[in-house]
C-alpha cells in the first residue's frame, strides 16, 4: 500500500492532469468555434430553415448568438430563431425568443415582427371553448399590442383579423358557461356570463344569442322590464335574427312585448358603442 502522503500526491497529480486535459479540450473547442465566422453560421442556419428543418435551424441560430453575441448576425439570428421555433410548432420557445429580441432591440425595424410572433405563438395554441382560455386571453393581449404599437404594418392588419376571431372565441367560452348555469336554473350566474358577452364582446357573433338568453333568464326570474329591454335591443340590432323571433315568442307567451328601458344596463351598453364611447 502506498503511504498516505504519496497517495495524496498521486491523486493530486491525476486531478491536475485531468483538469489540464479538460482545459485543453475546452480551449481547442473554443478555438474551433471562434474560427467559424458569424455570417457562415447564419447562412448555414438559413439553409437549414429553407430545407424544412426549423427545429434544427433554431438551434443553429442560437449558436450564432452564443458565439458572436455582439454581431449584426446575432441580432438577425435572434429574431430568426423565434420564427424557426414558431415554424417547428415550439410556441413557448418562439415567444421567449421574440420577447428577448424586444428586450434587446425594442426600437428595431424587426420589433413589429417580434411582437407579432409572440401573438401568433399564443394564438396557435388556442383550445376549444370547452377548455381553459388562458392562451386565448394572452393572444388577444399580444395581438392588440401589435395593432397599438405598429398600426401601419402588415403585421397589424393580420393581427386585427386574428383579434376578431380571438374575441369571438372568448365570447363563445362565456356563452358555454352561461348556458350551463341556465340549464341548471342558476339564473344570476347565467346572467353574469351573458352580460360579459354584451359588455365586452357585443360585436361578436355571439351577441344575438346572449341577448336572447338574457330574455330567458330575466323572464325566469320575473324581472320583466330587463327581459323586455333585452328583446327590444335584440330586435333593433338584429331584426332578422332567429334569436329575436324566439325572444318575441317568449314575451308574447307571457303576455308581454319588447320594450326598451333606457335606464337598463343593456341599453346603456349599446348606446356606448353606437356613440363611440365603448373601447
């Protein structure tokens, strides 16, 4: 057996050799990496993306940024990485890469594109109305930012279309929950959901049904003036709607008729949007 002092010396020497070898490998790797120009790396990543391998391209774009962080190619690689991740369906990484680009280059010409990529990354994750709508709400928020900050861009024009669909989706979720409560006789809870549609999403396709469901709910509760107002507003704004025909039948069946109460929250909501007060 080796003496303890000699054993310690041997271990220390071996550790030194291992450390030296690792350092040599790292240095060799760094030398090799540093020898690869940023424009060559960027061109390789672009070629990979064009070849239909967006996930691999995203990794290559990030390598450009890692090896040449202060170059012009690094800035381009950062936004391209977001796009490549989006193309690969890796939406979380796409949003993160775009957010990082905006942190570094908030006034860059590509800032609108970065904000748009954040928005569509959430938009493409929208689930059906039976599931949680967290991504839908985030998509609405981020797409609205595109329109507000970059109104003259093509990204804003497309974002507006997606905003309309997003709002319709959120209204659909409210309607689903409202109908659930209505079927169970929980009229106050149902009214709150239908009211959300009227107050926040009255320009969506769900507004006529929301007004009709308010007629149903208020009639069931005996609040006839609100039921009559909902029907009157429905008839005024959607006169040819089947929902209005149904509401009219409900009221006449109860010996009532559509009649608008100007002090009703329903009337105020529609006056606001007509008079330009609604945001």
